[in-house]
């Protein structure tokens, strides 16, 4: 962040049931990142190289790597435009990997975020996203180690307000009425699937696991004028994934088709 501007950071940890070397591999390779993070990725593994991440058309970007210390730390720098004085806003994303007590602790630090209230919504959305992604990382090793992830997903623009979207997607057409973390919910796609809530911030995001759908993970996020639905499946046949994608497309159209 530019000198003289007050900043803040997001700091989160995830305990992963895997050796540090395996965790480093999934954090720092394109194939590894695709198992828990973006739709697609590429990595040039060196300081001065780049990380490219994509969540679909219009939601992708490349960032330079500013630190590369296998197998304990890597990080990249994101550009967030310019501040009021025309100075570039730079935000760092750093992962710290530490073997601890037979497990591996991954600490995520995103620093350089503006501390003003104008950035509150972005800050909260970033924290929500990282909370989900770090859960996804640990859950991959817990339930799906060595399996290929296929994302069934939809990201669409809508003019519906945040509360209306939440009512239609969570507690409506896709996900039945929800309660606190640890409670059950029901996902409706081609049929109903029982799941367990992991975490949520009503009106903003929802995360749950679906033991009845091969331990898939669902993440719904409302970000500005867009809503994203991400279902991480593991080891499913291509034909089965295509069936789920078609069902999701229908459900989203039903939910958002008319005010």
C-alpha cells in the first residue's frame, strides 16, 4: 500500500492433515491450486514470476510473485488501482506453511488493504472468501486426497438486491431454510441432497458440505451485482458433472428469472 495510508490485514489459519511438502505442492502448482481454489491457474515458480488465477470470463488476473521460499512461504502482489493521490495500491497475499504436531498449519495474510470505511465491504468479502478457500484446502486432504476436482458453477450478474438474492438462493430455490453452523440443510438440483452447514454470513455467503453428494462442498457468494454458485465435486464422471451443471443452470434461472 502507498506510504502514509493506514492499512489493515486479513489473517487466517487452517490446520491441514497432510505433510508440509504435500501442502506446499497444492499451494504452489497450477494442478494443486485447481483442487481447492480457482477454476484454472498457472504458476511461474520463482520471485519475479507470476500467478494467474481464473474464476471464469471477466473474473481473472495475473499477479507477480514477490516471495518464494520452498517449502515455507510464498506470496504475490495484487494491484487495486490508484488512491486519491494517484499512487498505486498494492495488496500482498502471503501463505506461510508450518509443520506442527503431525499436521501442517497454513497461515494466510492479505495485507495492504485500506483501513477506511469505504473498504469495509471489500474487506468483509475478502475475509469471507478466504474463510471458504482455507476450509476447502483442508477438506480436500480430509476427504478427497488424490482425486480430481470438477467445479459445477454459475456466476451471473443480477439487478436483485442482496436481501432478495439471499431469500431466493438460500432459503429458497436452491438451499432450504438454514440455521447455525453444524445444522443441516437441503440442496435442490436434479433432486434433493442433504448437507451440513459449515459457515455463513447471511446476505453475503454460505458454505456447506454434502455427504449425500460424494462429500461435495458448496459455496454461494453475493458480491456486488454478481452472485456466484460453486459446487466442488471430486471423482465424478464427466456425464454426472454435466447433469449437475444442467440442473444448476435451471435452478438459477428459476430463482433469478423475475423479480
